[in-house]
C-alpha cells in the first residue's frame, strides 16, 4: 500500500464559524484571520494505492460553481486534483474508487464536472462510496445545512449508476471506517493501517491542530454536544493507541501525533505524510 497527499488548493471561511463559542482573541493565536475575519483552510485529499485499487478520499470544492459562489470562499493556491495526480504520475481516469467522508460542497465538489450544460462524474471509471444514512440526510437536507448540500454535487453520482453504499466498518484491506455524528449525520472517517501505524483521515471531526482543545467546536456542526463527546473519546483513543492524524483542512500541518499535557491532549509531533 502507498499513500499520497493530494492538494486541491485553499479557501477561506469565517473564523468565528470555524471556532464556535471560542473568542477570537484565543483562536486567532493559532489561526490568524484577515481583515474580513476569514481564516485560510486547506482542502487536502488522500490517495490510497492498494493493489489494483486507486482510492481517492474526498475531492475538494471543484470548479463548476459560478463566480458568485466562489467569491464567498476566496479560493487560492495553484494545486488542483489533476495537477496533484500528474505530479505523481496518475490521471483522473486511473481512480477506481472515490470515498466521500460526507457530502458538504468542500468535500464532494470535485466529484462532478460541468461539461457545457451537462454534469457528469469527474472519475468515469470509479465507484463512488457514501453510506445510506448520510446520503438520505444530504438529499433531504434540513434548512440549516442545505446550503452545504448542493444537488449538482450529489445527484449526478447516483444518476450515472456509479454510487454505492458502504455497510459496516470494513472497506478494504487495512482500510476501515469510523462513523461520527456530530458534524453531520453519519460522516465517515477512514482508518488506514499503514507501515504498522493507524492513520485517521480527520475530515471535519478535527479540521486542524487548532481544534484539538475540547471546547473548540465549529458552529457548522449540527450537533455540537455530540461532536464534543466524539472528540473526547477519539482524542483519548488516539493518545492510547498512538494514532497518526491526517488533516484535511489544516493549512500548515498535514499530520500529527498526540500527547497528554497539563492543558489536555495536544500535539506531540507534526510531519508530512511522506515522512512516515
């Protein structure tokens, strides 16, 4: 098995929304905001090469929305899915599986491409994986979350016949799934056994190292008290079992390990995926 970082560029989100009830005077020490109170975040995907399978975890925001939509998020950086694939000697048509942690636009936007008036799956040879519970949640969105679930990102996957649902916690050799329910219903976190280490793709349970303190819960989370409980359980387990955390949104840090400190569980070491 080989793992590769897939960078898709950066975007900005409101710092207050990203840190919930935590005051700006505190969170801005680790994630400084610009003059509009916006903080920069990565959209870092993961490519898993396992035998005949080439599995892409999440897809970034894509490029098919209109300029008005993108103006809210200040996209920047030169990296794209295709450029990151090319650097590694891959092409989008090589992808056999697309694992979608959840269906918010910054995770699934790149899964579908606009060709004129048509919307088609970006990865024509891939099976797209979600789970039934989260899919139902996304295609019948509540009023608070519906701006994150865009039908043009989701429905073409089903209409093409490429959508399948994961059942249970096993996805492949050395690839398991952990389900969490605080950020959105039935979000999936990949748990990958790699070089005798467990690497956890954090998605939006822990967007960055700046979110390690327990009260640092995003205002975007649908069930913040559930997130709080999930974070606490996960962080304790991560220290006990020496997990490696792989961050989708941290603008600087790709991976870290954790340790118990007087202030709670905090970063032990930070490093890049290719340094493992």
